[in-house]
């Protein structure tokens, strides 16, 4: 049986949430999507996520939510991270960090999809080894999930690519988030794992990574702090659609998705 999984790039602020509310249902119906995985660590004003926004994303049609380096920026999300089983923080944070590192969604076809969230260590805040942690979690997920997706939330392309090769043949898909710029290297690796270095961002693309252009330029030029307002022009959903064989757990198809308002 084939399963279609949509992975949505970092949702940035209200514009990103708005286009999901308007367009996600149409995409699910048109592309016959069975599961939606969305990175939402920038969903609340560009930084973090709140319980209210979590509820809205689930209402829009998101099934699994991943986070990243801004996981705890809004402390009010911590009870949600502890109580809900469909939202995950990076698994390779401290063992004492609030939340879980993987989640499993049972699709209407009876096929289960797991997502693991990892955070990179190059140009990022300190974290435990993502390679060691993903080995541990893949072992735990045996018998719990029919297929595994891995969100690598990292700055360095080299780190994401290395993880893709490391997990080739062991998971169904490895996709990168965090840099907000979609890459054109989507591929199926030798052992039939889907891979892309970054699935991009859901928000205003007439921007610098979802933030207003003028103040970002001022900050670069003057080295002084300026408020980075959320951009609201040329709003798009960036992501990927993958088709996975539920029997072999291999990726049969991967393509970039871009939907404009």
C-alpha cells in the first residue's frame, strides 16, 4: 500500500498560519495526503509556539508537529509538550528536557507514521549527538511504527546531508528544516530513503527568512538591534510530498511543493 506524506516547512508567524488555514485542506484533498508533518517552531510571532497555536494547527489538518531551537521560547507550551503525543521537541536535547523526541500517527489506512526530531550541533547551541540518539530511537520504534520520518533541524547543510546518508535504508525519509530556504536537492538515496536538505518555510517570502527586509538590512549594516517584524508579502507554503510503500517502508517518490496565497 502506498502512503502519501506531506512535510511542511517552518511556519513563520501569523502569515504562515493563515495560509495553512486557507490552503492545507485543499492540498490534502488534491494530493491525497494521508499524513501531514509540520515544523512549527516559529509559529508564534516568529519564535516558538503556544498551546492555542498548537490547537489551531491540528484543526487545520496537521497530524504531527516538530519543533527546533525555539522549542521553549514560549514557556506556556511546556504542559502541551508533556501531555500531547503528536508534538515533538528535538530528541537529542537533555534527557531532562520537557517533551518527547518522537511521535506516532495512525493514518486512516491503518498504517502508522513516526516522526523523530533532531537538532544539529554545527553553528547551533550545545546538544547531544544526533547520530547516537537517532540510533536509540529507531530501535525503540521497531514494532511501533510502519515508517519513520526524521526532521533534521540544523544550520549546516553538511550535517543534514551526512544524516541522510547515515539513515539511508533505515528510515523512509530524512528532511531538513531551520534555514527557511528550500533546496533543490530532493532525491531518493541508494537504499531508497527520501531526502532533501531543507524543505523551506511557510510564510512571507518577500523577506529575509520570514522577517521584514528593511530592519534586517539595518541590523547587518549598523550592528545595532532592530525589531525583526514578520513579513506578510508573497506568502507561500513550502514543503515536500513523499510516497512511501508501507510494506517495504521505502520512498517511491519525493517532490517539492510550493503553494501561494
